[in-house]
């Protein structure tokens, strides 16, 4: 399909650093959106800290950039 571009994924990182409520904020193409969501669900984050000590959930948006790479044969 030779599609490239940016897909924005929104999620909540819980107090354990695990992504929750993963969803597409800006779509690129449905099959690439699914791949981006599946990939982000495997990631682990460092949770935000309240008062520097207590882990708390937080919302974040991540940018997934799909690029075509030229092969040099």
C-alpha cells in the first residue's frame, strides 16, 4: 500500500506503568492504526510520581511514525 505518516495514540499509563484505555487520536489507515495500538499495548512506562514518591496514573499521547525505507540493492 506504500502508506507513510503519523498516527497519534492516546492512553492512560497506570500506577504500574502499564498502558490502559489505548485508543487512536489521529488515524492514518485502519490496518496501521491497529498495528500502532497493538504495539503500544506491549510498552511499559515509568509512572508519574505524586509528591516525588507515590506512583499515579497519567494521560499521554504518543506519536507513531510509519516511514517507508528505501532498500539499496
